[in-house]
C-alpha cells in the first residue's frame, strides 16, 4: 500500500491504499465520507459526482493515485459552516429530493455547471447526465435556475 495525501473538503488527509483503488472507496470506506453514493461503479449514473480541483469527476472511476497533492471536494465540503451553498439552499427551497440517493451527485454537478455557465439555459441544464430514478428533473432545473439567480457560488 502507498500513502496518498490530498486535500479533502479543505483539510489535508493521508490514507494508505493501493494506487489503483477508486477514490470512492477511499472516501467512503477509509475516510467515512458518505455523501458520494455508489451507484453503477463505472461513472455512468453519476451518483458519486464530486470535484477534483474544482472540476467534476466520478470518484468510482478515478484512482486515488490521481488525487495526490490535489483538492477533492464532496457534498460535505460545499457548505460554509451552517450556511448552505446557494445550490444546496435552492434544492431545499424547490423541494427537489424525493428518495435523495442521487442528490449529492446532482448538486455537485449543478455547482460545476454554474461555475462554467453563470446563467444556464434549459438546454444547458438538460445536458446534465446524472440519473434520478425518481424523475425530479423539472425540480432540478428549477433549483439550478434559482441558484443561478442568487449569483456566483
């Protein structure tokens, strides 16, 4: 095993893990971070979406070795203390979640979208590929537009 050091949600962490261990397993099994969910394990459902140096990734397919010296952000790292990130607040205001399983990944994808596109169109939002089995896509669209209207995040 190799020691891997990276910044997780603002604090430096070091874990012993094989270089090829998926980051998702490191987060959940070694560091106790449970926001990113295991869905498909092949990067398609996007329930595990997190950020690596601000860009969205699917940690189920990113080896922990790729994170050395970099910054990993999960849903747990979005809020500023008790103040929710504007996207998280919009999710609550728009009552997006039903079962909630995909929501951490949906929120992380929405944050990345708003970083790239301050005022996304419906078409921009509809290009999001995260799977929601409950079908709350219209509420997700509403929440993203609300967060965009709230200003930069």
